[in-house]
C-alpha cells in the first residue's frame, strides 16, 4: 500500500485571502457569467440573422421597388382582403426595420 506523502492542509492565517480579494473574485465571476451569456446570445442572434440575409435582401428590394408601390396603392384602394396581415405595406414598418438593422450593424462595426 502506498503512503500518502502529501502535507496536511495547514492554514496560515497570513496566507488567507482577504475579504477584498474574495469580493473581487466573486465580482469577476459575475462579470464572466453575464458576459458569457451575452456573447452566446449575440452569437445565436447573429446566426439567425445570417440565415435570413437573403430574405432580408428580398424584402429590401421589394420595399424599394415598384411592386411595393403597387401593393400599397391596391391596399389604399381597398383591393386587398381586409383580414390580410399588411404590416409590410405600412409606410414605416420596413423603413424602421432597415434603419434599425443599419444601426445595429454600425454599432457592431464600431466594436471591431
């Protein structure tokens, strides 16, 4: 049988962690936990956005083109069903979305 050659745990009062050291480590652990979650959330959101890029480009082209104008005019003329979801035909919804998207991308680039 092998003998345990380790020294017993001797607590040296001078070697004990100070309360400020413990508080600092605790605080840094909190920051690490919150930051790690935020970065994982950002990564997931970025992956969802990347998966939608083609469709977002399609929406942007639609909004800037004649088809949106025709659909908007037909809606104004009452030619579309009343129960049709038509947020895309509001004058602000797509514009606000694209503006927000550009702001988010700009902030992201500032971080780099």
